[in-house]
C-alpha cells in the first residue's frame, strides 16, 4: 500500500511546509503511511469513536486514523508550522478532523469530544509519560477514554508492561496494570523515523477496565508504591518505615515479607498493603 488517500506523500508534505523535526518539541516524524495505518488499526474499531491524537506533526497517523474509519479525530498540535499541513487533511476529510493549536498539557479535550473516545498518538517524547500518568489517574474511574494506543521509547513501553522481578518493574507498571490491560503491540526501529532517534520505539495498547483489578484507595496505593520504589534497593520494612510504626506487622497482614524489596511485590500485594494501611 503506497498511499491511504489522495493526499501527497509525507516527505512531500514536510518539504512543502518546511517541517524539519525540532528536538525541543520531542519530534521524530514517522513517514511510512503503511506503518501509521498499522498503528491506527491497533487502536481497534474506530467507526463509532472519536479519537484524540496528541502531537500529530505532519499528520501521518492522523491520516491513518481517518482512513481506518474514525468517526472524528481531534488533533492537538503545539507546533504552529504543522497547522497548514493538518488543514490539508481537514479539507480531504470534511467534518471529521478538528485541529487545535496548543499545549496538550493545558487543553481540556472533553470540550471537543463525544464518547466513546479512544486516544491514539505518537506522543512527543518530552511529555509522553506525564500524559500517560494523567490519563491513568483521573479523579473517577472508568475514565473518559476507552483505550490508549501510544508510541513511546522502547524503554518506557517496557516499564508499562513490566512484571514483578523485572529491573524495570515499578510505579508506571502498577499504575497501568491496576486499571488496564496493557500490552506492547508493535516495535519500531530508529530508522523508521525522521530524524532517527537513538533508541527503538514501541506501541503500547491499554484497554481501560470497568473497575480496578484489585480493590484499593487510589491515593493510598500511589503513596505506598511511590515510597517503596523510591528506595527500591531497600527491604520493604526500611523503605516503608515512615508510613506506620508497626509496618512489619502490616506487611505480614498483607501477606508480604518485610525482607522483600519493592520489585518483588505483585500488584495484588501492593493493593492488599494499601487496604491494610487504610484500616
């Protein structure tokens, strides 16, 4: 498949609008429309969904999402140079693409979207993790979105799906897996991008669960997980001693060994400990 619509190839779009990627904006453009269409397909059935895309750049994934049948796409782009290119796509898909120029960290997308909503994005590297944490920690659950299909640096993707015992298992894995089914669905080498980043990338798909996997208070779970992993080389009884004077008894009541380290504790174990501490 050499093209997915009647619009020009992305290299031509970039040349026309002089869209050299800017490191300050975390930009690395994915120009192969075969790949952007494949990422769009990983987001699931888009026919009856609005899709939020952050950092569309010249619009490769935007075109993939629209070609795959998204009811409507809201594209939030901080780089004013990209707006004209996105407006070309807007004209090719009348009534189905809205472009907002601005900072994704400061914009409320719900003012422009109707459920069901999916989020799909080749996230700018410099704000990707912050956006993910925001989407995983809303005041109420389930969230406004049905699924997240997001590209990250490979090391971040591996942290999201990591299991206990892994060196990269930590807070991000707990946040993601407590409320979602998370899996890596694609891997991309540096040469797939312009300019090529120094490391590989991966696409993670997260489906929101109707309720958290195990019962726990979100604030309590976040606190205990943060304390445990902030001193991940220490035993739990040392890392968590500031939480309660009888922390060893509480660890045992949660079914955990005081001599274990954070990376050895399962999601279920952390949730049990959060409940014990609340009681």
